[in-house]
């Protein structure tokens, strides 16, 4: 790093869409969040109503007004790498355009999730006297391996800083509230046989044939849709990989299938494991990956008022997101942010100016 | 190759066990059959009752006595590579030992199949006036890819030289007659689905789950035992490899299973294909390898007399061998040779002296 680099200054009084473009212009691919984290910290420290903490490249800023409720607004500072295809617009710096009568910002992170971070920063500046205490969390390393997550690190180092009654993660949801998330686990079922030359198959025992029953249970399984706090979570039980066999003339002595179970937040990890153990009774399940589900928390008063402020029917979240970390920590959480999640990580990542402004408006109305 | 290399001289009047050891001492791993083929050709050309032909490193020697029947005795000159484990006895040169009151020869090719070749050469020398015309075939490249086979080349180049009423392949059978062989084929059944993120499995279609029915048919299949000319051929239908899947979070859009069918010589290739098409009705079968079965030919008079001379109950051959090439060419063929086939290709390959002599005795009695 050049020691003469001028620190980046962020003007939090800007229109949230303009602020989004300014944030995109500070490249922050995972592992390079430093300059952006510095700029965010510097800007927040100028706000006297906030108490600011830093941990690595994560920043926590809190009001301490003694309100009855505390809500937490969280977003990550990092992005996936810049596109490698020449001419891609989803890169750095940002590009402002007008398309079909709408203003749009192209650039890496516009959707995932500097639009959301811009909303957080604009709210941090504007809400000097909010109706609830607010904790703003900006974290690093969300786009890489789960155990590198800055949010996970904050939860381990300073859990007290993240205590809240309700959390909103400003991941892109196209402006709707997506509550909780399904849990996910992977496990392997291995069948054993006895190798033999395939010309004398009766001496052996075919491990692949024994997978017939495992696959039949999968094919016959009827995945359920489970309603939790008014949201419908669709479950799924699927083989994702299968393998077995040694050579063209050998009866295989081993075969395996890897299975993924996506389960609704009515179940703990343990209950989900019990369920698949029941489905595959008689087999040993080798669990390889276990992520709990998250309840939407829409039964909390803060959440209900939030949903009312947004004014749209909440939806269930199917994919696993950091809301599950909050849920595990006892804080119900939802996703709510500007931009289309399907554009995340694409070469033409973009967000509409008015989507960022609308997200800001909804949160400001709820918290003002 | 050193141009001063002394040509190797073989004394065909030797005891067949001693001749076996002498043949083993001329290393002839596939692709290096030249020196041994030269020695065999030179020795045979000294016998006035034989007409000798050479094609590459294959040699055909024939009597032309105008007998009613002609039998063919065939063996390959090449061996698999020498063992790499230090101290292995199944190498070059040969080692003679006495174990449990029996004389034994260790060395690469003792079993597969220089013991058989020694018997052929000793018979070629001794049978100056056989009761049937005899064609001796010594060929190269048996231990490598099927299309490199010297026997296949001879059949293409000079089919007239290989015409016979009955053929004996001196592959190791522990001195019993193994008749014909099962056919073998491989085919793939691919199931197609529709890829989707595993968090939204209902949008996709799981190709692995569709293999459940294919594997169930395999698991339920009852392989038959079919009697052909008095020999019982056990069939087999087996998955040998299975695969499918893209990533840990993707519903797989393709899965496949490779299946091996070993079928008795009551069926042509076409009939065998029709059978598996019937078993897997509704699926497309992608055939990858097709080798026909061979009938044992034990209904021919020459064969019946041969079996009587050997004095043992003939057995079916399960593995695919070059007898199938003869069968395809219209010449019924059996395997009959000294040594245990299970020792072939092992690091301690060996053959008992008396097994070589007994094989010689049986053939000499039949043909003298």
C-alpha cells in the first residue's frame, strides 16, 4: 500500500443512490476491505450520537438512547472479484445510466450489497433520535468461506455488541421482506459390497446395486412445505452426487451417494438429522455439512411493525444467509434490501436508484 | 539392439518342462517378441514335415498330410511386463525349485503361457506323422489391446492358414478342458434431469433419482445359467460404474450407470443386445464394447475324442479369451493348458514340471 494514499472521504448526507455509487468506486473485493472499512469508520466517528467499535475490517456503530427495543441493521463491505469479461459494466468504477425511464447504477457490489450499505450509512447519519436503539454492523469476508466471516468473528469476540431484539440484513431482496431461512445439511450414504472379476460376478457382491434402495427412497420422498410464523418454507431432499466403480471388469465393492437436505426453520439441526435418519433407516449417514435453519421472528412486535412499514407481504428465504447466524445467536432476523438477488455476482450487476431510495424510505419511516 | 547378438537356439527335443524354462529365459514382454519369434521360426524351419509361415512376430507351422481332419494348436509368445517388486520369482531368467515333493519352474510366462508354447513346440517336433493334420500357431501381442493381437492380424492377412475343424488354445486351465467362453458387452444408461440450485429443488428435476429404477432392475435381475453342449455357462448383469452430480448445491441434470452383461454362447451378440434392451425397456442403451460369446464346439468328433484323451470332465470358460476369435471364424475352440490361470500376471508366476508334461502327454496321445 502506498503510504501517500489519500484517505477516502464519504459524505453520508448524500442521496442514498449517489452514496451507493461512491461506495462502489472504492474497490473492496474480499481480503481488500481495508480502505472502505477505514472510510466507513472515519465517517461514522464524526457522528456524536453513535458509539463506534472496530474489529479487523468490521465496524459496529450503536445508539445508546435507552429505548425499549434495539434493532440491528447489518451489511457486508466486501464483494466478489471484478468481472474478467471485457466490457462488463458490473465492475469498478460505477457507471450511472438512464434505461427505460429509470436511473440505474452499474458496478461490482451495486446489488450485493453496497446499495444496502449506502442505506445503512444514510440512516446512521439521519436518525439522530430514532424510536428504537439501533446497532449498525458493517462486516468483512462475507463472500468467502463461512469460517472467515467478519460477522462470525464479531459474534465470537464481542457478542454483547450484537445483542438486539430484531435484525435486518440488507442483502438484496428486491425490496420485499424475506424471513428466516431454510437449514441445509449434506450427508453421504456408502454401500459396501465385495469385489470380484465381472466374469465371475457371483463370487462378488455389487455395491452399486445396493444403492437402488437408497435412490428409491429419495425418488419416493415427498418434500414438505412447512409454515413457520406465516411463511411457507419448501423443503427438499436430493441426491447431489453419486459415484462408485473401479474398472470395466470389476464388480464394485463400494458406492456412495451424497444427499442434501434443505429443511424448514420449524426444526433444529438435531431434529432435521433425526428426520433423515428415519428416512434412511438401516443405513449409516455420514454428515459432512450442517447449517441450522433460521426462524423469521415475525412474531416479535418490532418485526410486525417493520413489516407494516415496508407494506408488503413477507416471503420465506430459501437459500442460507447470515440471518441464520443471528437466529443462532437468539436474534430473529430478516433480509430486506434493494436490488435483485439474481443479479448478484453477475458481470452486469446493477441496481436502480429508486430501489435504494425506497429501501431507505421504508426503514427511515419504521425507525424515525 | 546389438548387431552382434547371437541368435538363440531352441532344442525342441528337450523335455517340455526344460523347454518351458528355456523359453522363459528369452524375455518377450509384448512389443519385444522378436528374438523369441526368431528362435521359434528357426527351430521349426528345421523340421521337414512342417510348412512354416511368418507374419510379423507370428509364426504358423502346418503339416500337410491330407488327413480327414485338421486341428489347430495356438499359443501366444508375449508376456506381461516383468514384476517390479524386488525378490519376485516370476521374472527372467527362470528358477527351478523343488517344493513339497514337486519340481516347479518360476518365471514370467511360466503359466501364461510359455508352458503351453513349450508343449506346442515339443509336439511340433515329435509328431512327424500325426493322425490329424496339425496347424501350430505362435502369435504376438496377446497381452495388450485387443486390436493389436497377432492372432487377429493373422486372421485378417491369411485366414486360409488358420482353417481347421477344431482349435485348442494352450492357455492355462490347470489341465482341464475349458470350452467356449461367455460373451461380454458394456453399455451406458444415462438419465437426464434439469439443473437447479438445490435450495430451489422444485424448479429442477433430479437425474440421479431417476437412476433408482435402473438400479432396481439390476438388483432384481436374476442371472441365468445356460447349458450349451453340456457345459453350464453362468451369466451376469452388473453395474460396474455409476456417476452423476455437479456441485454440492446443484440438482444434477445428468447421471449414468455403466453396465456389463456377460452372456452364454447360446446367444449371438444381437440376441444378447435384444435381451438387455428388454430388461431396460424405456431406456436408451449406449453400447460401448461388444465381444461375442464362443460355443465350446464339443459336439464335433475331433473335440469329443480330444476330451476323451484328456480324460476329464470339460468345464465352461467364463472369461473372454481368444477362443472367441476362433469361434467367430467358424472354428470351435477350447482352452487346455498347463498351469493355474490365477497365477497368471502375478509376481510369483510358476508352473509345475509335471503339469507341462501331463499336458504334452494328453495332446500327444490324442494326435499320435
